[in-house]
């Protein structure tokens, strides 16, 4: 059985679209209808005419697609317990409610890397590519920012507002250390260092540019530079090398892998689509409130 051909045929039969994050395995990236970062995929989920969305990413991304397109069937290639995001699980809705009670004058900005019930307690969501813009534009001088302390710290560099950060983090980006980035810069002194805003502040300080994965893809294409050090999950290097074969890309230190992102296989995608496995289901009350925070994000950022 040629799984790629079978998946293509099933997509036609079921009017399905395959949304794939930049960190997925190469063979999954190769069959994507839309390959991108969380903001780009969120926008595609909101606009697609497909009846079925297969989301190759982690659970919160598929939830986002379902919230923005509640009438559509949204499928995960693997059961949600296997493709969770540890950072998203670091803050719960009850914890956020308690923090809101402690700061009643604050507005809540939640990274899109949160579960649906947390989004329901949020004023505006953001992604790594639009976090600064969202915080600048929201009508409040005090911001509760959950769950990523590193992204909160990065946003704080560009705003004068008071930011109350949650003590969460992405374990993948947290493992990118200043020591190994300095070592990589010594090995490739002519390379442009681009890191993700989820990285530690001391790694951000070393970067030539700080960009989301979508921003990294665009910068690599546009730049006249030929060598790049990339500070994020190693999966994006496949796309960067594929789209820029004349350029060289290296991880800024030892390669770092997100276990949840790497679980789906072609077989999983095929079976999920064929049998409509692992549908995303969210209680209507939570979905309605979460949708407001996501739509506000899309409005803030055009």
C-alpha cells in the first residue's frame, strides 16, 4: 500500500485538509496541504472549506482548529494523551481564575499553547509571532501572561506595561543553553543566529534575530546569508533545507526534539482519516468562550 496515495484519495473522498506544523516528521510535512506555524495554521483552520481537518501537531493546535471551526470534524492522528503539550498543561483553568481574582484590573493574554478551558478564561490569545503586537494593543496596563515565562520576558522587552508571567516553559526551548549556543557560534562564526522567543533570555540576548517558526522560514528565503544557526525544535530544519537547498542550516547546539510532535506517522494519518479516529470534542460552553479569545487574536493581528 502506498500510504501517500491512499491519504490523497481519502482527502478527496472526505473533503479533508491536512494541516501540519513545522516540527512534524519529514514524511508528514511532505503531504501537508498547509505547512506552517500555529498562527498560520489557525488562520487556515478558520478559513478552510474542508469538512474534515486532520491536524498534525499537538493537542492544543487541534483544539484551536475545532474552536474556530466548530461545525467541522477535527481529527488528531494519535490519541490526545499522546500528543499533549507539557507547557500547555503547566497552567489550569482554576489556577488562572485564582490569578485573575488576585489581579481584577488585569487583562489575560494566553499563549495559544494552552488548553481550551484556559482559553475560555482568556481575553486575547497570542502566538509567538504576534505576542508583542497583541500585548501592545490590548486595552490594559496590567497583563496576566500565561503560560510561558520566556515568551513573557521577551514581550516585556518591547512594552512598558506591567506583565504578570506564569512560571511555565517549553521544555524543548528551555534545553537550549547559552553555553551550547556560544559553542555553535564559535563553530559557525559566519552563520546568522535565529532563535525562537520561547528560548531563555540569555539565549535571546545572543541572537541576531528572534522569530517564530513561520518567521524563520520567511527569513531564510529572503536573507542573502548562506549559513544559519537555528534555535528551536529540530524538525524545522527539514523544511528549511528543502526550500533552500543552496543554503546551510545547523541547530544552535545539540538537536532538541518535541516528543509529542514526533509521534504521528503516515500510518496514523491514514487510519485517522479512513476511520475518523481521535475526533476533538470540546464542551460547547468552553468552546464558545474560548472562541472569543482566539477571534480577538486574529482581529488584533489582521
